[in-house]
C-alpha cells in the first residue's frame, strides 16, 4: 500500500490522498479564489541551511507572507472540505419507493441513498428523523465526480438547505432546496402535496403544489459521464458556509445497521433494495417499512483513463517472463481490499454484535450473565455516543478552511486513535465477561468424572 500527498496551490486547491487497491481515502480542500501560495516563490530548505547569516531575515519574510496567505484564504468565497472514500464506479440509480407516513411532530424526511463499504454499494433507507434543533433542515449528502473517481459529500443539518448535487431524491428534495415542509413558530408544518402525513396525528399541514422538473431522472451522482451537471447557486454556497450540525446519533446508527445488512448490498438486491424506507431510524423490521417498487441500474467499472495508457503497455510484457511473480502480486490486492480499514470516528464503528443467550444448564447463572451482558451493552452504547458527540463538537469548533488543513489532519488522527482505543476497550470488556461465564461451565463438567474415580 502506498501513500501519496499532493498539493496544487496554483489552482486554489489542496488534495491529500491515501490510496488503497480499490479506493482512496481523501481530504480535499477547494476554493474558487486563486491562492497566494501559488504566487509565492519561497527559497528551498537547502538555501536556508546554506545562508545561515540571513536566516532571521528570511523567517521574518516568510511570516509576513504567511499572514498574507491567511488573509487571502479567509476571503475565499466557497472553500469546502470533503473527507471520504473515492470510488472508481459510479453509484447505482435511485430506486423508486413510497414514503412512509411521518411518525409524529417535527420529524424531517431524510431521503435514502447509496453508500459504499466492503467493496460494494449498499442502500441506506430513507427515514424520518427528529431535527436536532428547532429551525434546522436536512441537506442530503451526494456523490460527486473527483477526477476519474466519485467521492461522497456528507449531509448536514442547517437553517438553510445547501447544495446536494442537483439529485432528485424525491418527496421534497427535487434537486434544489426542500419543498416537503417548513418551520413556523417553533413547529414543523408539512406540505401535504409532497409529504405523507396522517392529519389525525399531525394537524400541522399545508398544501402547496410543487412542479418536479426532474421527474423520472434517477441519477444518483453529480458530474462525470451521465451525472448531473448542476452547480451550486450563491444561496446554496452561503448555506454551505453557515453553522452546521453533523448527522445525529440515530442517523449514524441507521447507516451502520444498513451497512451490516447483506440484503441492502447492491450485489444482492441488484439495485432494488427490499428495505427502501423506514418510519424511524433503524426500524428495518417495522410494519411501516417499505420495499422498493422499482430498482435502478447498476454501473460497471469504467475503462482505464487515458492518463494511465502508458503503464499497462509496459506491464503487459511482464507475464511472459515473470508469470509466477505476477500471479503472486495480483493475488495480494484482493487480500488487502477485503481487509477492513480502521474506523476513524465513533460513528464509523459497526454496531455491537448480539451475543447469544447462555445455556449452561444453570438457569440462575444464565439469567445473571444475560443481565450483565445487557448492562455492558447499554454502557458501551453510552460511551460510544459520548465520544461521537465530542468528535462532532471538535469538527464544529475547527473552521473548515485551507488554513486549518494541517490541524484538520491532526484532528482526524486524534479521532482515529480515540475510536480505536474505545473499540479495543469494548472488545476486552466483552471477552472478560465471556471468560467469567466460561469457567463456571467448565467447573461443572469435571464433577461427574471425579465421582467415578473411587470406582476405578
């Protein structure tokens, strides 16, 4: 596995890539205003060492130039940071499904989408989520072109709906803004012409006809071949710079449950997920959950880009002389792609596995163990939620700007260390609890043998 760091300052953008065999972990920072870094020609480090007599002068000049760079960065009108996984294959088309009825007041519809994990796309069902604060709306995430790849831009909560790639997710998200409802005097009112609401349970409704100009368009990504060509408006860019709230704990747990459900993988459902939407997060087996009425097309891997045409021609001659070595090398990426990458944030941790009820023959002991197991699970969920909240607060306190790219990278490393330590702690706790149960069953087994010893 190789790592690559790339910085392109002349175009006002910086991109740090950590590629693997199938995907690339990327941190991308873009700005439409030209960066002063590309206009500054600083002496290389070797010249500083050679001219020690002028070191202080050069450092003072660098400090002044760095201050000017910070001023230019702060004036950037549309800087953004995207952290995610770059995929060579475009996501499948959006399936067609019915929206479940809103379960209560102040629930906001969050549409379903295709996420990626374990070398396959999987469907995250649409669901109703309570807004984290009064007046906040949901901006859906979307897949966007990133060179030859596609990168996912995470959704967020804000007072205004920002840019979500022009994707027609339906039920109010028709490519621009949200037409499914609005906040009024501290309560959310639903547009009956768009949202499915039971008026007997929720009387806060209105009826405004909305024209869906993208009707029938089920493309799930922006840019690239066959993707949406929409670009953010000035209002959407302004919304992207406002204060945001990351997906709440219920949403991240909803995504984790979808990730671990094999039925939702595109390779299994062929673009037609059996659980397309749920009335509440994680309610996959709820009677109100709905299946897709119509599936979407699944895309295949694109041909090699023109930039890589020279490399294959040089490598095609290798099998004739190095076929054994080549076979060994081709098998290696397959092993690496199946190896799960460590979680960076608490929200990325897979849900805790359900431990089977013990059956040692001692009902009282089994009941005690099961109570201890349930208590441990509640404690671990609480600890994971606290860490997730803390990490989300860290991201909110660190403004997203190119000037903070080094600090952002350090923060990601810190979060990954915290997440791994928590995962190891929970694994050890689970193992210790199981070990306390096992000796009891082992001690009960030898007793019949001890009774037989005197007869021998």
